[in-house]
C-alpha cells in the first residue's frame, strides 16, 4: 500500500485553528512546497511550532506575511521583521523557548514522555509559571511536551511506505517533528519503490509518516 499522495489529498485535513510543526532551520530543510500550499489555501489562526520564523520571503516565514499565524512557539525570530512587528503589536502570541529545550520538548512528545527536566532558564524569565524540582542539589525546570495536529517534513528521499532519508543539515528538526504529530506529511525530492532504500539509511521510519508528496 503506497503512501504517495497528491498535495491536495495530503493536506486535505488541514483546517483553521490547527497546531502545525514545520521542519527547518532558518528555512533550510523546510518543506517549501507544502508551506506554499498552505499559503494558497489561506487557512487561518494557526499555531506554528518551528525552530524560528525564517525570513519573510522564505519557507514558513511566508505564513506571517500572509497573516495566517495566531501563535508561534520558536527559539528565534531575528531575521523576520514581519513576525517581530506582529509580536510587538500583539497580532500574534509568541512563546520563545531555548533551542535545546524546544527540541527536547518535541522529542518528549514523540517518545510519549510527560515532560523533561532542564536547568536552562533557571533564574531567568523563562522559569516564570513553571514547576521547579531539585535533584542532587541542582534546580531544574519541568518543561512539557510539544505535540501538533500536523507535521510538515522535508526529506531528500522517501519510498512508498513513507520511510525517509534527509540530506545533511536539512535533517535538523525534521526527524523529531515526524514523531510528534497526529498526522505527518513529508515532501520528498525523490520517491523510490518500497525496499529500494537501504534499511540502514532510513532516518525516519514510515510507520510514523501518513502521506508522501513528491516534489521537483
């Protein structure tokens, strides 16, 4: 049974108000084709979980320009003046999370954990409203998992079963996010028959991927 889908079918369940995760690091490794389709569809009031807000003309940065984001959970906003302006004027809600903590909260959701303990942010505004615990004389913050309704992933190669291979730094947040959403759509520049990817090369197993879209 193939998981290869048209982009219309793959994103058919995307609706207003959803929480979406989008892979990438300043748009490197971002599933650009899938993001462009979200812009075209015009769905609104999205909560975006991403490492950053990219740039206004690249990747998920376009979602701020099109006014489709209600809230963003990220670690960095500095290269997107549109998202910064929206934060300052209250158009969007922003939850800034230290990058390592962001990655581990996503990993926790994908692993079925109730949260993580981290010393990052102790003694700063990051700790406000959060539970603290002391272990071995050191204080940690309890950070909760981050899960999404849908994850959009960028792979270099996929097969019809949904197994994914990433290319170099484009790997970044993609494998973590593929584990932490109810529905996972991967775009891939090349789609092979099931069995053509060496099992030792699979970075995300097809069992967690719901749809694959082949892009040029």
